[in-house]
C-alpha cells in the first residue's frame, strides 16, 4: 500500500524536466544490483555493530554496578591500590632483572 503511493508520487515527479531527470537517475541507482548488494552488506555490518554495542553496554553496566558495590563495601579497596601497584611494579622489576641475567 505504502510502496504503491510512493511509486505514484515518483512517477508524477519523474515527468518534470529537471527534477524528473534526477529522480530517474536516483531510481536507476536504487534498482541497481550493485547498490542492493552493498546496502545488504552494509545492513549486516550495522546489525553486527549494534550487537557489539549492546554487548559492550551490558559489560559497562555490569562493571559500573560492581564498582558501586566495591565503593559501598569498603574504602579500603581504594586505599590499598597504591600499595598493590607498588608491589606489582617491584615484582615486574624483579622479573625483568631475572630475565636479563
């Protein structure tokens, strides 16, 4: 139903001299198999990317919830981070020294 109305409008406008030429070229491009193949491929890419975005949003939401829980549970976690970073850095330095020797 809706497609038929669009077709009628396009046919009416295609009869005008300047506008008609633009419309006829546009319709020819739209009907092109190459255009359709590219649009289908593009649609698949968009669907894939939308799915990836939804997955990332879910992961971010999960991480945000976990971070809020950690902040609420204890501030000791955030206070102990610098000590852990220093300890890890010492371990990395020790491993690098042992690797060279």
